[in-house]
C-alpha cells in the first residue's frame, strides 16, 4: 500500500513538472506585508528606468510620508529637484524645457500667502503627474524656476489625504518623480490585482519557472527573490465567443506585460526589478497575442505571424497602444526599472533649501500627497 | 459667553448606548463660509459655533464586559465623563492651544464605553478662529487594543471616507475626512488621539507634527 502511494506521489510530481503545473501557493499576502513594512521605514533609494533609449534616474530620500527629497536626472543631466517637508514644498528646475508646457497667467506677482492661512474653498490642488498642472501659474514663479532658483511654497504640500484616483499614474514615465516615490505603493497595488499564484519565490528548479521568460538577475546569497507575474496566463482564446466586444475584451491590458522581482533580505525589500516587455510575453506559449489582435480586427502587417517575437514586439507595441488609446486604457510603456534601497530604517533629515524664492507652486509638478494613503 | 457656549459639543446619546468614543471637531460649516481672508463675521461665526462629528461607536462585540463608568464624576461634568489629564505644548503649528471642557453635553447612562476618560483641546489663531481640535481618549481596561479588528473598527468609524494609513516618525496614523474637515487619528499606548483640522487650513501637517508629540 505504502509503495503504491509513493509511486502515485512520484507520478504526480513528474506529471506536474512535465506540464509546468507544479502547485503554486499564494505568496501575495506575504510579499505585500514585506512591502508595507518597508514603506513604514525611513529609506534612501535609487530608481532607474530605462525606456525608449533613455535612462531616467531619481534619487530619493524619505524620512516619512510627509518628508522627502527627490532629485531627477535624465541621461545623466539633472532635470529637477524637489523637497517636501510637511506643508512646505520646494522645487528647483535644472532643465527649463520642463517648464515649456506650463501655462502662466492670471497674476503678475507670485501669489504666495503667509503660512497659516485658511484657503478659499474653491482652491483646488491640481493633480495629474509631473507635468504642467491644470492651474495657470504665476509668471514670476516660472521666471524664478527658469533661472534655476529654488522656489519654496510654504503651503505647497498641505493636503493630507491622497487623491484616490492617483493610486497608479495613467502613463508610466510621465511623472518620473511620482513613479519613484510611489514605487512600493504601486507594486503593492499591482500585486493586489493579481490572481492566486502570481507571486512565487524564485526557484529555477520549479516546474513553473521558464528561464527564457526571466529578465531579472538571480538573488545574492542571503536574499530571497519573489517573482511577480513572471508567466501570467490569459484565459483561453478558444473560450472567447464571436462577438466583437468579447474579442476586444480578450486583448490584455498593459499591466499584462508587466512583471517584477522583489528582493527581500531580513524582512525588508532591498531591491525591485520591473519589466514591461512585449517580446517576453510573445514567447509565452498559448497566449496568442497576435491572433487575439487579429480576432478583434486590429490591423497588423501580413506575415507578422512568421516573425520572431523580437521583431513582432515593436509592431504589437504600436498596435496595442493605438487600441488602448481608442478605448481610453492606460498606455503600454516598455521599460526596465531598477530600484535599489539603502539606509533602510535609518533616519534622514529633510531640510528645505536655504534662501529660496518664496512663491506659490500651485500648478508646478503638483501631485498632492504622494506617499502613504494605503488602507 | 460661557465655555459651553463657546464650544458646543453635540453628542448622540443614543449611540452612546452601544459604547462610544466621543469625537469633537470644529464646524465644517463655518470653514466653508470662510475665504482666504475670512471676514470678521465669518471669524466670529467660526469661533462661536462648533459642530461635532458625533460619535464613533465601537463594534458591539467589543463593548461587552467593559467596566462600569466611575461613579465619582469630576465637578463640572454633568454625566459620567471623567476628564483626562494631558500635557500639551502651548502651541501647535504656531497656533495657540487651549484646554476645553470635554464633557459639554456629554450625558449618558451608558456604562460600557470604550473610553473611560477624555480631554479636549482647541487650536486657535490669535484671533480666536478655531482651526483644529485635538481629542485624547483613554481606553477602558477592557478594550481589546491588541486586537487589530478592534482598532480597525474604531478607525473605520471616524470620518466619512475610507481611512488612509500614513507613516509619520515611525508610527501609523489614519487620515479621513468629513465635510470641511480632515481627521487624523492614531493610537499611543492605551490612548486614542483624534485631530480634526479645517480642510482649507494650509498648515495642517505642522499642527499634526506637534500633536504627535503630545503624551498623556
């Protein structure tokens, strides 16, 4: 009897390995708890995103959810620095081109008010990322920023509640500083939306692991790596009925192309790698991205099916983004992100710049309360 | 003008019957009427009229078995509302801190409250315009503070929006809102702190920083 049971177990294991269907436990709560624990700590880190031939680097120091410093550079050239200390926010722009899209008007002098005032209730905090805000801003403020001066708004960060609609920016890369500041929160949110089994410990011996689908480095000794959505599965294409709506719904959203690796040491996140890569997903068997697009009558070049995943990828990227734009879905931005933490739990002092120009920063890279806000 | 008139605390007595935490906040209505340069009338209104968020009722499973409220009620309190002794700084966020009567209209025959003592402070501009209130409550010995479900139950009943967790100086605080107000609450030992700030006041975080330093 025992022998028969052993044989049965062995056979089941072999079958699981052959079919790639080894049992995957749900590690989402465990990894989310580690992410949230790390969010509670003072931390310093570098966020580096490579996309479209450019590399953006944001160095971040966070004392707590009300105090941080971020310096953003693109391809090695400094772009902007930002300091938030409680209610105050200070900005220094190194690249005046960043200000080109900001509409000025309304006031000819910097419309700052003394700290400790009650604002009119119709004063709204413009949000929407690291781009020109929705509020026309003072020409004097913009002039000071164009000169490379620090501009400080004593109440430039006074909102405490995080806007619910900004849990994830609509376009990754549009707000590099925001992306960097929220990297842990966004990863947490992303994991929350994944199905059971989408977060697993890195195990190159496991039946579910495919080396060809893994863009991330192996963990160092003493570090545990958790893989997030490394090989997601779409619902079978054959289950999609013939209606145009169903066929369009069978096309995956941009998040499908995203995968991540979370590196954990001593119970905290020490590194994150993130990849949004079309070619990697095209390598997944049985996903039929090209066929799904064709099912939904998305125009693709003839003969695309015979191309390699690498050659298909830019075509698919373009077709998908056109499709997403038509359906008002978030855009797909192919990218590779490296986040390395240091000084975890070590208190850092965030101080405002000396002798800044005092002016309102309403409408200047204003994203409201950025950190925290989880439930 | 009596102290009670200056700070009218409205308590929903009916809710106290289930066991309750008293939360008192400045009026959202008067904040709504103010502007960046509040008119004298608006300021006057704001200093004389306050409105309570009412009550945060504790989840009923946790209210059972709480100790009975003490029979010896401090003078000036019309019901079983023992005042709590709390030391605060003279100012918070540069504004003047004043001690207020936490009892006000606090009248209840309820004997199973989650809090057994409360203290109330006002945070005012030099003009007396009320900007914020800080309420400190001490949980009764039977309150299961080690139970995250209990804490979540308390937090979820403060304000009218889903609480957002924030980490400040290594401790979690929970922010929510009700019309015209931002509410922030946190636990410290057996104490619950609730800071209510006008949502159009532009230095709320500075007040919160100082409020976090308050120790009962």
